[in-house]
């Protein structure tokens, strides 16, 4: 029989075998062996039969058998989609304390080949129960019955014990590490841009503000471009609101009223990355972003994560090349490192999710200009296709348009570029036609827009004229303009909505299920 | 002469040679070749002589020579601590427009071996100037003269063009990627915990709050443990303050007054990681943290970054093993991947910084209990050592004590463990002596405390008693307690102050110089 397997030994065994580089055993910082390092071996763990191991996990299903002579426990420790079956004899422990779903059990035992006819390739016969974290089944909020994702949203502190949320967590982690790997591989520096900011315009001195304003700002900026600047009365009313109520929501309302400040906020967001990128080589940020609007859709959160590279010495073509390479890299990474979890998602939620990853990883993205895209949509309408939103040159493409292009017309990823300047932000580079800017969106099947980006306006005189056209005072932008004033050069960047990428990969429908602690109006309580 | 080098070719050349995996060329997303991919080759670039390349960068120093027949430009593009010398003849471009410090220049040219006697191994003779981003020397805020770090803090949007801040950015990036690599390698999942939170206690309903409260909370919690809970009058006064002023600073003041809420905030911070770790295997977070106190020291920021792993099935020993392995990994990573930048820091700021990394990477950390540490300090006092703060069992060790232990007594990293429970947070596991908790701090030369961590209290009855002892109501903690109620198990974690790690590595003195956009009282303007 020999000694119990040292955690270290088992770990190195499996490192040389099948375990993915994004989630290998951490056995060296604990005395138990991760279940993944046993069952994810190419032999399903059967090669370890005859060895001893300490295992810990939570009971998925437990039942007593053979007139209560022993219990079968399906244990899961979060390292894998699969469970390890543990058999405990009544002589070893009081079985009634072990079988409730959710119970935490740590056991020392012997790995053995199960009787033929069972699905498992290996199981553990318990020799000693080291620890039990009990559960009262009458009180446990997550019984063994099938639970809807919606129901689970009321238990974010416990839902990661379920197969689905646990698989999503591993996929999310893999995509995050793939992101850092991709950008480091291509020479980008990870830059930590700040969350806290102040707006001097508001005259609030030492007061902290929160970037909840920023994303909202980007959206409102479109209004700003077409509408006249706020009157003094607007600004005064806004300031009063802040003074009276002062919380973030009021500040947001105030900022909405006072559109000039919104403009400044947008610039500040951009310049933070922007200026760095121009001096410190290409950079990327990866962090939380805020949107304080009162939105209750399945696609919006108050706090979500974005990946935003900014490429030095780059134009729109470089930007599109980078975006395409990055998305392909993410898809291939999941195929290489998360296939077990992807198979689970394909089985339970979206049969096509693995094929979709393969298609995107291997297919060149179609590139069409905005003008061509509108022509295609008009053609579709003429052919009898119904859209809710009217199609004509100058509109911002709606989700239905984007999905028609990528899902129906081309059936592959599509990059639309050169959008009308009036529907895009002022810092996007004006094209020579003076009507469009060097912006681009990456559209993919299932979620539509996955990435938005642009080449930035690097010409001082052009960006100053754009500010004047919009009616913005130059003062708050001076340090943004400094970047054009002192050694300007072409550069470009984009943003990828990280949760949207996870929805695309997993086939899940609701953004609240792909972030550990979703924040949306009325739900930020823990 | 041949064709100009394709960026792609040069990139793969250097990938096979000397370029570090954390910062390789991104040439494929731009038409210029990063300077690093030329001068960081083992041959210093001389092997590329005779090839053509497009280079972009900012002029560090430029001068006209030989009766204005040509100009020497030292170009830096942020990819490397080193510059590439570019020679432009007067026939190629108007030299006067190129030589000002800060000018951005993109040129096509021929790489050639410089005349003997120069330091460079390769230089570029310009054949065509592709782009010039000019600078008016009279207006440029960063002239060629030596600038102090303090002066540069007024120009955070431009300071990354300097050698020092640029080197720090590369070191920071390397440490971030090393962090993700370490934890992924050891099976931890990266979990995105939220910034937005609400506190129901405050009765503020839909209002967003900001986690500025949290770090402050951790500090204030110590007061809380020893002081009685606030009176109703305190709470009322606090609420009034929020109603009247409402901004974050006021909310903080209010929270200070209402210490019960602080306690809740602390718990919420912890539980976010905590509950996940128990179900989804070991996890880590890496993100911004907030401290809203009015502190003007060289060691504190209002917004800083922390790395916080939480290890499932782990006790204090596992926690210390993980912390030691992580710090060693970071040090070795810098030696392996950032030696050029580390040499720059050693040359300019701290002669011992490279030796310090080597020592920490290779020396087992000393481990002493708090009680032993106090005995050592008392012995030192008896031997004539003067401390500003009195030494006796029960005190929280001051920075001077910590640095004495690691710099004078042991001259290597030290882990102090088992602190008195009265100076530590209530969620730390109570030891069997009922006087100490399973907490630990990692102390290193130069900065003192680098990491603080603990095994968490997993026993429901013990943590409930701790809450009662402190005088906190159980209601706000119910979902934290759920984690002990349903399948509890031992676990442990720690936090590393990321900027402190950079100070430790670089030898810089002020935390404001190691984060791109420092936020501190009165300075959050961009």
C-alpha cells in the first residue's frame, strides 16, 4: 500500500500530463490534492489506483446504500467540472452527517478502480474522515433539485458551488489570463488607470468623484455632439442638486444636466490611456468600468470589466488587425485550455458554442465600410427583410442590424469601419472625406458588437476645430491637447466588453450570470 | 541593400534571441520596428547592420553637427531603457524641426555599425522622414535638464517619457504579469470583486457607495474592537452629515462616526473573496483599493493596488508558504525579465536593489511568533536600542520595529505570526491559547511590512462569539456567516500592497512615483 501520496508528488504527476496551464493543482499550499489533478489525467485517474490521497470537497449528491452499511458521496472541490466519488463505510464515520448536499468533507483514502459498469475511472475509498463542515438540509438554500440561473442570482455568495457558475468562473479566469498573455506577448504594458477622479469644473475642490460618470458620459457624448451646450441655468441647477443630495446618483444627474462636464469626463477617461500609450510604448488596461444608468436589461450592468489596448504608431488597419488577432487568440485559448468546461456549456446551454469558437478562431474576419454595410442592409430591406429601426446612411447601427450582418449575411465575424463622424466621439480621427471618422466595430454571431475602437485624432488643429464645432471650451482639455502639442503621432485603440466575450463563448443569455457579483439598479447589496 | 526589414521578420528574430517574454515587440500591429527589438539583441543590434527598418520614437537629445550638415537624434520609444541613435542629413529633412527634446520622429533608414569609439553597437542612417510631431522648446514642460521626481509629479501626463518613470512602468507591468502567472500556475482563479457596494445599514436604498470606505474601515476596525459601539446619537449625527454633504469624504466621516457600519464594510470586503474561495477552489483578486484618509506621507495613496489570494483547505502554515513562494517568484521574475531596467534603478537610485532581489529570491524566510518578536525587541531595548514606540506584548508592531527585525536582527525576510487577538480583525482564526489569532505579516528590508494575512475563523460558534464580544449586531453579517453555516472548512489568505512591492524592488522612496496616476488628498485632477 505504501505511504499516502504527497500532495507535491501527485501535483507534479498531473502537471506532466493533462492539466491545463490555466488551472493546475495548487496542492503545495494545502495538504489536500485537488480533484482535477486526479480525474483530469488522460487515464481519468485509473493509473493512480492503489495510491492514497487526501481529498476535500463539497457533497453534490450523497446517499446511503446497502442497508446503511456505507455512503456514496459525489465530491466537487471547484477545480473541475467533474466530481470524485467517495465511498465511506459506516464503521469509519456517522454516515448521516455526510450525505446532505453542500456538506464539506475532507477524507484520507485509497484510490481504486470502481466496479465495471460505472462511469468513473477511479473512486476513493475513505479510510479516515478528517473534517466535516455540516449542512442542515432544511435550511440550505441550494437543494439538489435543478435550480434556475435566475433563482441563483439571489444567492451570489453560494451560487459558485453550482456546476454552471463554477464552469463560468473557470472560463472567465481563463479569458483573463489569456488577455494578459496576449498583450504581454505583443509588447503591451499593462497600465493601471485610476478609478477616482475629480472634475475641477464642478468647483468641488477636495471631493472625490467616481467614474460611474464615465461610461454614462460616453453614451451622452453623442447627444452633446449634436445639441447645444448647457445654459448657465442648467449648470446652476446641476450644482444645486449635488449640494442638496450629493450622492453618486445625484452627481450623475447633475452631470447629465451639465453636459460640458460630461465632455471633460470623456476626455479624461481617454487621455489617461492615451498619453501613456504615446510615450511608454503600447499599453492596455483591464479593469472595472461603471455605467450608472437605470438599465434592467440582460445585457447591462452598473459595473463591468473592459479590456482596452492602445497601440502606439498605429492606424485603423493596425487596430483592426490587433482586434482580430486578440479575439482569435481568446477563442483558441478556450479550446486549448477549457474544453471540459466548454463541453459542459455546450451540453447544458448552447450546442453551437464550441463550433462558434472554432469558426472565429480560424476564419478571417470580413471587413466592410459603414457605407457598404448600410448598402447591404438597404438591399436586405428591399428584399423583404423587416427591421424595427429604419436603415439609412447616418444612423448608428442597431443590434438587429449588427446581428443581421454577422449572423445572416456573412455568417462570420465582421468588422465595420469608417462611421459617420456625427455618431462617434470627437477624439476619433477625421477621415479625408470630412464626413466619416476612422472608427471600427467588431461584430460577432450571438452577441453582435464585441469590440469598438478607432484611430485617434492626433492633429492638434483638427481636434481643436472639432471641440469648437461641438461648442466645448478648450480649458478642461488642455492637458489632453498637450499630447498633440508635444510630439504627436498616430495611435489607435479599442475596448472589448469582457462579460460580452464570456456570453459569446458560453452561450449564456444574461450578463448577470457571468460576473461573480453583478451590480445593477437595486442590486449591489453584497 | 535589399528590401526594408519586414516588421514581422525583425520581431521573430528578436523573439528567438534576448527579448524578455514580458515585453516583446508588437511590430505586427504597427509598421515601425520597436527599438528594443534591435538594441536588446545579444549583439546589441550589430548583426542587423545593412538592413533597412522603420523606427519611431521621441527625441531624448538632438543636436546638429558638422556645420549643420547632419543631426544626431537619440530616439527612445518606451520599449527599452536604451535609445537608438539616428543620423539625419540636411538633404533629407529640415534639421531644425527634428532636434528639440520631445519631438516625435518616424524615419525609414539603414542600420549600420557606428564609427569605432562610440558606445552604440548599431545606429540608423535616415533615408526618409515619414512623420514629425514637433515641439516648441519654449513651451515644452520637460526640458533636457535633470528633472526631480517631485517636479515630474506635476506632469503625470508627460512624465512617462522620462527614463525613470518609463523603467518603473515596465517593472510594474512585469510584476503584474508575474502575479497572474504565479497564481494561475498554482491553480488559483482570478476573481473580479466589485468596486460598487451599498450598505443597507445606512438606509440609503438605491444609492451607490464607493469602497473608499473599506481600507479605511480595516484601519478603524482596530479602534472598533477595543472601543464601545457608537451611540444612537453618533449614528444620527453621521446620517445627518451624509444627508447634508453627501460626497464620499462626508460619507467617510459619517462611517467613522458610525463604527458599526465600518465593521460591516470590513466583513463585506472579506466575504466577497472568502465565500468564493470556499466553493470555487482557491482564488485571488488584483485590483484597486481605496483609502480616503487625509494622509500626505510618501507611503500612502487614496487609490492603490492590492493582490489578495485566498487559499481553500489551507491553514496559517500554508498561507505563509504561499506568501513566501509568491514574493520569491516576483523577485526572480524581475531578475530574469527586467534586468536592464533594474540596472538603471541600481545605477540611479539604489545600488543594492539587485542584490536585494537576489537575496530574497534565494533565502528562506525567517519565521518567528509575535511573542518571540517582542522578546527580541525587548532584548534590543535592554541592549541600548532606542525605539520611538514602547515595546511590550500587546502592541501593534510599528514600522521601526518591523525594520529592526528584518534589516538589523535577521537581515533577511521575516514572517511574524500569531498576533494578539485584540490588535487584529475579528475574522482571523482564534488560536487555542485564546489570546492570539492565526495572523501573519511578511517583513522585508527597505519597506518593512509587505504582506499581511491570516487563517480565517471557520467555526460558526467562535466567530459569532467574537461578534458578540465586539458588540456588533449579527444581522449585517448573516451572509458571511452562511459560509460557516453551510459546509465550512479551513481557509487562509493574505494581501500584498502592489506599490509597496515596486518600492521594494526599485529602491524608490515615494509611492507617488510608482503608480501612473497617483491619487492623494488634493491631487486627483486627471
